[in-house]
């Protein structure tokens, strides 16, 4: 009977589509670094075009940096300075190109002066809105720890600065970010987590098919601990391994973010989506604690969270009744 009641509550939490005021668009800044050789420059341009196509499908506010600019770093600073620093709408920063690491400082190679990890950390420090940083370049693993913070999702093409050969991961992610084939949970939208997992798999397959030793191993950090999680820790969209420190797993926040959302997701305002996401994170944490708490306590807390979800969706559609009103 308890399980039946919970299933009813779950059914009531399915959002209905209602007319809403226009939601502010997400911002997508795509910075293309110096290619060096023509083949690399052409590849980076194709990757950027993929992001622009996905951004246009999302109705995003797009900004391009790179090409033949003589001072891309100054333009990047201007673009970030112009962005709102607060609010629930995501800022995507996509960096495509080459990177270097000298053992002390990691750099993203731009036209003109390079962008260091410490410089980018300083540029992002004022932001208190959700920020997604895609480091699609070699040696980008050294950017993860300096950039990691609460409210951010950091994706790197490599696990360390020492992986400094040309990184293909950025290209595969640009293809997967809006690819329906990467939608693992079949909800009609591809989350950032799903796109990352697909891109990591395609990268690994490339090296295997070519008979090469893999020189890039992507990481994802979305819990702010600066450590990152590799893709082989996931089964589907769920983490199936635990760290020795029993830290909170990465992945949940990235799975809540979609550059091109489905109709149901679009129907939620940014504030409602942020509230929904917080409840979902509480549900995930409760699920992880299930085996360490009394069953009655678990179901009581589960019911409370599911009722919160039902109330949230009732705000969206007042005609939607909650169990308390039946």
C-alpha cells in the first residue's frame, strides 16, 4: 500500500504543458583557439559549427570568439564581463583547440595571448549563476581543479595536463550535445551527462579501432570537489562505483542540464527548474542512504520529497491536484 501511494505521487509529478512567459535564453560562448596547422584549424571550425547549430536549436544567445582575431583573450574577457553574474539561467563556455602544460601552469592556446587556468578561474569567480565549462583541448585536465566550484559543471578532454597530444574529445562532444542517439534515458532530450558519456565512448572507440594507445581520458566534475569522475564509473546515467573517500558522486547535476530541452522541460521557468533540480538532488542523496536507515524513515522522507515535487508542478498548473486535496 505504501509503495502504491508513492507511485500515485510520482504520477502526479509529471509536468503538464502550460503557456508561460518567455524564458530568458541560455548563453553559449564558443571560443576557438589557434589551430597551428590547417587540418587542426578546419577541425576546430567544424566543432564550433556543431555547437552553433545546437545553440540555434536551443534558442541560445550565441557568441563566437576566435577565427582570425588578433586578440581573442581580450574579446573573451569582454564577453564574460557582459554576461549577468546572477540568476538561474545557464552560461555555457566552450573552449575548442590546443592546450599546453609546463608542469606549473596550464594554458588554452588562443590567437594572441593564451588563456591560463588561473586567469579563467578569476574571470569566472564573480558568477553565481549555473556555469558549464567545456575544456575540449589537450592538457585540459589541469584546468579542472582551478575551475571547480559549487554551481559549475566542468568537463575536460583529458585527466591531466600531461596528456598534451591533440585531443579529439571536443569534436565528439560537439556532435553528441544535441544528438538524439545519445539520449540514454529516452526522455526526448540529450543531457550534458549523456552527451559527455557518448563523446567519451566515441573517443575510446576511435583509439581502439585505430590500434593506438589512448592519449586522452575525459573527466566530469559537477559536485565542486575538483576531483572529477571518469566515464567508466557510470552504468547508463548512474554512477556504479564509489570513491575511497565516499565522496558525493558526479553526474546528477550534469544530467539535469540540457542545451536543447524537450517541450516539457521548456515549459518550466528557470526558477521552477532550479527548485525541481534541488529536490531531485535530495532524492538522489536519500536513495544513496537507503541501506543505512530504517525502512519507515526512508519511505517517510521519500514521500515528503515526492509531495514537494507534486506541489511544485501544481504551481505550474493549478488544475493539477495533489494527494492532500483528494
